[in-house]
C-alpha cells in the first residue's frame, strides 16, 4: 500500500495541527510496531517493496505505510 490520498489528508491535518515534529514522531512510533525483515528476505525483493530506515533495518513498505496510517488515525481520533 503506497502513499495515498487518505494518508496525505491525515498527514496534512496532523502537520497543520500538531506541527512537523508530530509527523516525525508518527514515523518513529510506526517503526516500533514493525518487525524488521531479515536481510536474507530482502535479497531479490524489488526496491519498492521494502524501506530501509536510518537504523539500517529493512521493513516491508506496505506494513510501514499501514502502521503510519494507524498512528495518524490515532492522533486525529476524538478522545
């Protein structure tokens, strides 16, 4: 699941209401919910299917964007 209009809308809302640092925090929280891929699993996989983060670990891109969506939705959900 790549970036889509819903993610754009959620990210824009969060950035506008909570600031750009909130977007960074969303990405960090999303990563903590994911299991890094084994390097052996990454060999032969298309570049669009994985994300390599600053920590050097690889993550499934679909799972990453879904985790980002969940974190954004948590921020905008009425409390």
